[in-house]
DNA sequence: ACGCCCTCCTGTTGGC
DNA sequence: TGCCAACAGGAGGGCG
C-alpha cells in the first residue's frame, strides 16, 4: 500500500502532534507483525521524548531524546493515526503510542505486514536500513545515477524501480506511473535504457512522487493519513488500475501485464 | 551478484 | 445466496 508519498504524508500529519511530546506508554496489543514487536520495547521507550519525526525510504522514524529511534513500517495495509487516547479500539488496532498530550499514535494494519522496530544509536547501521539506496527526492538520485546503476542489469526496468537497492520509496503504483511519464515500456531490460531515457525516468520518478505528496498520497482502499483523511492522487493516475480504459493522453486502451507476481499497467502507444 | 519465486496475513471481489 | 479462487499498496529470504 503505502509508498513514499503515503508515508511522507503520514509523517507530515504526525509531526505536529508527536514532536517534543513525551511517551507516556507504548501499549502493544498484537506483537505478531512482519517482525515480532520486541517484548522489551515498551520499557525502553516509556518516558522518552520524541525529538524528530522523520522518514527513511518507507520507514517512519521517531527519533528519541536518548539518541535511539523507533521505526514504523506501514506494510501493505497499515495506518498510523492520531487519536484521543481513550478512543475505542477497532479490529486490527495493534499498538498505541500514548503521548503526554492525551493523544495516541494508533497503528491499524489488517494484513500485519507492517512493523514496529527499535534502533539503537546510528540508524545507518540498522540491518534493515543499512543497504538502502538513496532517497529519490535528494540530489543523489538523478539521471546519471540511474544510468550507472542500470548498466548490465537484465531485469525489467519496472522490477528494478521497485528494488530498494536501486531507489527507495517507489512501489507498484508509482513504478507504473513513472514509466508512463517517462514514455518507457515496463518490460524493457534495465540495461537497454539510453542515457536520455535514464534521465527522463529519474525526472519522472521525482515528479510523480512530488505530485503525489502534494495530493496527500494515493488511497486505493485502506490508506489514510495521520488525521484520517484519504489521499487524492488516485484521480490523477494515468495508467495504474486503468486496464482497458482509454489512455488519458492518447485514448489507446491501457494494458496490464504481470511482472514478478505484481500487476503492471502501461500505454502501448505512449510507451514506445 | 543476480534474477526469480515464495512467503507472511486478512479482506474484498468476481465467477460459477 | 454460498463457495472458492484470485488478487491487493511490501519486501525479506531462499534458491539456482
């Protein structure tokens, strides 16, 4: 579900409520997430102040006043919302991070692919973060980088866009959308991209992520921001979920195909 | 190192 | 209406 724009939207919604707040209690109702929630986590974070609400790839990072951090990953169906702490719990509410404001950050995740992790000290050494590629919205990710890292790679460019060793934050929706905007077929071998195409694709990735953030992300079903509101980028999608419907640019019916057990959408006319 | 495939989990949808 | 299979936004891990 949530890709970079949705996680970033959640981060922005959370930040004003969480920053400088002290953690009164971490209440874990269901520790069986993607990674089991460590038993000692509530004890470690109780009483700490949240100093930073950040993001790395699709992880939300809560930086604590003791130099350690909590990481929250939303998985496919997760939401992290701000609620009054006494709000009645619903099905699939898995933990509450209760703050000294009387609010709680409440995590709901039907599929339980999300996670709540603790990282002591340097985030860059955390096992799940240490090998991640650059952020797409930083200067490190540009056409030259993309061209260089795709050399020799026989895998389809669409699959490579979703590989967090190449670039982070791009999932199934925005991979299709970026390739459409760059006018590149998703099935193309990554190594076949020209320098110009790599440059177009890098720009398209950045553009589509930026625009999606502006729209508050894409809500297909479950996604809600920190305040409970959906994202509005769905209505701006060019190909994703539009199989058989006319391309918004040229009216050719959009095609779907399966790559690595994931759906890909593209326009056979616009994407040469 | 690389590329492919499977897995975790629940809910929804579509076909019969 | 019921049943069952297919599919869904992630991504680690195992295999050849």
